[in-house]
C-alpha cells in the first residue's frame, strides 16, 4: 500500500523544459512562454523533476523541434543532469519541443507558438522599478540631454510575445537611440533614448528588422521643469523588504518628465544623486523627511523607513549611485523577480 501511494504522488511528467524567459525555480514543471516573437533567439534547458529524485542520466538525451520551419534548434548538448539547447524562432506557427531519450524515444513534449509582432508597448524603467504612480498610455515626456530607458514588449493581435534579440530602433539627428538586452532572471528587451533638442520627436521601432510603429516623445528642456514629484509607495504599506520610490520633473502643464537626476538630501546633510531612492520600511521610527533638489526646484518627501541608497533608472541592470552597493545587489534581484511577467 505504501509503494502504491508513493507512485501515485509522483508527477505524471518526469522531465520538464525551461526557456530563457521563464526560468522556473520550482524544478518540477515546464516553464516556457506561450508565444514567441518571430526572430527571437531562444535557449532551452531540460531537467528531470525534483520529485523523481533525479535518478536519470541525461547523457544521450536531446531536444528536437517537430517543425524546424517554426522553431529551429541549432545545437543541443547533454550532460548527466541537463540538456541545453540553442534555438531560433524562424517562422510563424506552432511546434512541439520533443525530449528524446538515449534510445530516440519521446519522453516529454511541450507545444509552443511563434507569431510576427504587429505592435509594441514601451514602459519606462522608472515605472517598472517603482511599481505605482504612473498612468499607462500617457504621453512620454523626457528631459533634453538625459537618457531614459524603456522596456519594449511586443504583441500580435493583442497577445503578448516573449522576445529576445528582436528589438531594433532608429531615431534621428536630435534623438539618439540605443537598444540592449538584460538577462537577470529572464531575457528582456530595452531601449534608451537621449534627445538633444526640445520638441516632439519619434523613434521607429523595429522587430526582427521590420518596422512596427513610430513612437512619439516630447523632449522637454531643463528650463521647462517647474517642479518635482516623488512617485511610489512612500509609506511602504503592504511591502516586504526594500521599497523603491522615484522622482520625476513636472512641467508647466503638470505632466511628468522622465530623465531628471535629482539630489536627495538626508536629515544629516548627506547627499545622494539618482532618480530612484530605496528604503527599508520601519514603522517603529518616525518618518524620515528628505529634500529632493534638481537645479532651482525642490520638494520634500517623508518616507516611513530607513533610506538605503539611490539608483539611476537609465541604467539597464544595476549600478549603485548613493548608499550601500551591497544593498543594491539585493535590490537588483528584487527588481528582476518583481518585474517577471508571463507573456500570455
């Protein structure tokens, strides 16, 4: 009876597949995106479920595609514990990823889809890091002479697509554009823009070399910044661990302007520079009031906790600007985990 019970409790699928967008940490089930953007570079890892006690020797196992015209697997290497495969999304359609054992038998199967993007959404890294205080769909205003970073998310017919090495962009003589990827926990596509002249300017966004849309930005001169606003959860209510708030400029219309890099002045006179501030919530102490200053404008903010450092949202990855670099190593992981999205 005991043996039958143990067998019944084991998962039906002994093996599972993880991609470079959803690196599952449960080590028991498939963790792949539902749909990929055409042109994406892909990486797959095959593992044995931890519930099986890792009894299999995966040497001789491989991963193949049921339709190489949709998912093309360029290489697959096996070891005792895993199979690692490099692949590309080369055509629209559906395909199955087949795990073959050392006899060539199929021991696991995962279906995936590839679609050609028809739309892109840009979300500022500051909004992603802070998590609140921004209204989706509002015009993007950015400061002249300053970098602002945005995550690009592609979709097809309204359905989100996981994308890697797909994003391209073209600016103009007065709007520099840089495209890059981040790979902390999951692959994500980023675009940084840097206007050199005020006024409305646009960026042509590409997917695998094909134009998707033109995105307009309003570039604002520093003289047009009339105030500052701190956005985010300054009370730390409902949050565990480090909390991040951000600072934006405000123009005469009351609109937020990204790209300001203010000075945060602590009560003891210490100054940190950056558009993001981290703090550890602590209801046992009195709120800490900081002065936030940029050029000739300033504001005050009270946070319910202990300030730990500042960071620039224009940096893709993590770079400590003020405070403790050790703290920011933890914050980087926090951002990555909090920012994980399952494209559906």
